[in-house]
């Protein structure tokens, strides 16, 4: 057991405070790492505030982790001390169910073990990346190219894969017109990936002010979703729409922007359901409403390799851990372009 | 112009009454037919009662039509007087949009011309199959095998294709477990087709009494959807579920019966939306909620040929046209196994 410095919420809605805790000693299949950077995901805030009703405390959040390997267990293959690695939303899964067998551990029949706010195989609570060190089974460790800025690559582990995976699954590419709804941590990565895959990308946003930035990120067009006339002009235009907005909103209007056989995929879980879409919006275009959850380990590695090839990282604002509570408030006000990342060096000094 | 005998609603919610009207003289591309049988679809009732808000009167309903060709225009190829033919929900479409080009006229960008309660290319209202004769563009005429019972094959033109098409589109077949929700005109055909395609078929119904009949039709199992414990046991079991129930109901529970990557497809349009499903039910299984509308002409012909090969027809109750108002009331009480078909001879005598 090693004593770790972290930042934790001690109770629901309490501010995060410095927190000392222990992790297991690395086993034969484990990789130990010094955490360098950890992204701040909106789901950290949901769980710290117990908005999904499944939180346990104390809670050390963080599942967008980049670090450097310090030690590996006897059975570890492919990782050595000094390696630059990443850990995302999962630290374990059953490994034997059909989804695990297909490399889709996020849909493990027995539920994957989340990087924090979960229960590890040894019965202990899992604690995340707002901390100095991590011990993880090798199956859940990703290789991160040293050619990528390490701080800016941390959010690839959740915001990156959550948008990359559906764009790949629904085969978005050249010749497609793709909508991205919302320009936040997820939306800005969805634009980058859809653009990199060769699609024509249209951002739907409520904020007029985001237009120039969206185009810099790779959007070909920006539509203000509050403008009914502008929205009507987009009818039946889209092959695929990725909706990154978690707050309840009108998804029926978005369905009607799809071509025949188009898919609207949701990646955000609202606290209360969206208004029910009209069945006719599905039927009169053989349209599909879908959802996806992050991505499997194999695909996460594929995404990281793709990012290394193309030089894709997230747009971030680096903060010391001591600023996390303020960052949460700013995140609620959409005052971040586009992801906060904690510099874990701030916990070591 | 030929004078036709039919049954029509003269106003919203009025009972149907005998009605004399005219149809256009057959043009060069037209096929004229004597109607033999016409199925009674639930959407006839919706439109007669103006429940979808788009009805015009007088209205001669009926879009499950089987008849015999009496004359063909100069440019008609492939049909001759005496041929046994069918007409479904569509009598025209633009013919040039991408959907028409792909043989998916039901999704025509300009809207297909419905067999009744629509406006024909000549500006006249279209009138359906509760009548003695029909004149239709050859592109919308189907060949119906004389080996099939003509009365029992009439509902294939709507109830048949509406269930055949999604089962084919989502590639249902051997090794799949398929749910069918509701045992009515559509549901009983969905069971027959899913069974014929080699799937394991489970009927979800609210009526305990339908079990034996469902098994006769080809269902392997029957689950009473009101029984919460029985429903829980079905979780994550289905590759595909076809939901034929038009009344608003709980689709979230059905979504949770799907395996990862499974699809729940709706074919009924409720008057008010279903309760909104939880986004988590989509996300935590990469599930899809979809809708489809009848099928294209090419696929309708494929379905009719498949039915001829396999001897598949609908289970019907034959009625004279004079009984239509009573039949509507019985349909509302689910008192029909499983489709009323009007014997059009009753209009000739």
C-alpha cells in the first residue's frame, strides 16, 4: 500500500478538499503509474453532487488520466517503467462475457468497474485521477504517444473516445453531412473527429458567439439551434447527428434534420428525460435514435493512435488541483474552452 | 370516367354509407382492375375519424386491395386483362428523388400519393379499395399469385409489408431472438414472417388468452407484458423487437429487453407520444429506437412472392361492405382474428 495525495469530495455537494488515501500494491497483472494530468469531465461534477443517485464518499474523481509507468507486475506484457500511458473510464470488467470478448468492455454484462465511484475486484472503492498515483490492471492501460502534448491528450480518454466511437460505429466519412449538437468538451472533439474523417460538419449551438471558434475546430457551418427558420432549412439534410448535450432538450426537431435512414445518437444522460419525440419523426424517414457509451479498450487505443498520426488533441485550460471547485463553477457556466485539465504536479509540491 | 360503387365517410366520425363516384379513364400507363377484396386497416378508422388531422371528405378508405385486371393502357408492360394483382398504400410518387430511385417510394421526398385521402396527379382526391374498381399507374401494381387465397392475401399489401420490411431491413434471421409486441393485424403477420425467417419469436401481449393462438401462428414463447417479473426475466435477450402497438405505452421497458446493439422498431403512430424513454436505456447498450413505414414497391413484390412460395397469408374474417361500421367497432375492441376483409362482391349485387 502506498499513500497517495488526491482531491476528494467527502460528501455529496461538498467542495473538494485535499485527501490522503491508499491504493493496492501492484499485483502480477498491474501497472503502477505516476499521474501527470487528469481531465475534468462533466460527469465528475454529476457524481460529486450525487446527481445520478449512485455516489459513494469520499470520492476522488477523474477518468481522463495520462501518466508515466513506474512499475509493472510480473505478468505484465507491453508496458515498462517510463512508458507514457493513459487510463480512461474503466479499470476492470469481467473479461468473459460476449461484450468483453468483442472488446466492448463498456457494455460488460456484469458492469465494468469505473475508474472512480466504483468497487474494485478486491472490494475496495475505486479512486480516480485527481491524485498522484494509480494502480491498474494492464488490460485497461492505453499507450499514449509522446508526440502528443500530454496535458491536452488526457481528455481523449473520455471526451475523445465518447465522440470517436459513435462516429466510427455509424461509419461517418467522406460524402456525409454530420451534425454535432453542443460545443463543449465532447462537442469540440466531435467536430475535430468528424472533420478528420472527411465529413461535412455542421455545429448546432445556442450561442451565436461560438461560430468562429467552431470553424477553427473544423466545422464547415454553424446553425443557431434556437432559430426556428434556420433549423427548418436543415430538414432531411443529415446522415448522422451526434448530440452531446446532456440537459433535457428538444430531440424531435433534431430527428427531423436526418435524411432517410439517418441516426441521431445521444451521448449525454440528462437528469430527467428529454421531451418524448414524435413517433412519426422516426417512422416517416426510417430514422433511428440511439445512444452510446465511451468506447472499448481496443477502440480507445485505435483512437489514441489516430490522434497521434493526425496530431489531434483537446483544447484545454490547465489548472492546479487547488482550483478544482472554481473550475466546476465555471464548467456549469460553460466558461471553459473546452476542457479543464488538472496539472497533477500541483499535488506533489 | 366510369361510375364506381363504394362505401364512404361523408364527414369526420360519420358512419360509412354507400357512395357513387367516378375514377379517371385509364391513361397510357394505367392499369384498370375490378376489386375483389379489400382489407380493413386500423389506419382506415384513424382517417375516417380524422384522428390524424389530415382527413378530407367524402373518403372511400381501403389500401389492402386485391383484384383482377380489366384493361391496360398502351404503355403498360407486364400486366394483361385477367391478371390477379394487388395495390397497397401508394398509387403514385415523384419517381425521381433518391428514395424513389432506390425503390423506397414510401419515403419519396415529395410525399407519395396515398391510395385514399390523398390528391392524385390530376388534382382529384384519391379513393381507396372499399369500392368496385380502381385505376392505377402500372408502377404501383403488384402481382399476386393465384395460388394464394385472394381474400386472405389482401392484407399483405399493408399489414404484410409493414412487418416484412423492418424484419428484412434489420436482417432478422436464424439465430436471432425477436420480440413482437401486440397480436393484431400487424402483430400476427410479424410472428409469421419472423418465424419463416428462422428467428426464435416471442410475443409480448397484455392478453393471457392469446397464448395458444400465438403459438399456432409461429411464436415460440408468449410473455404477458403487464407481468413485471416476467418482463424482468427477458432483459437483454432480444436482437430485435417489432412493436406493432399504436396506443401510447411504455417503450422504455421494451428497450431494456434488447441486447447490446439491438433495435426496437415502431410501426404504429400513436395519437399522443409514448412516455419518453430514459436515455440511459439507449446509452448503456448502444441500443436503437427506430420507426419504419410500409415498404417500397420492389420489396412489396418480393414479400408477395415470398408469401406465395411459403403459402403465407393473413388470418381474416370476411365481411360484406354493409358490415363495415360494425367491423370498426369490433376492431376497436380487438375483436377480430386478425384482419377484417371486405368481400367486394357485396357491392356489386
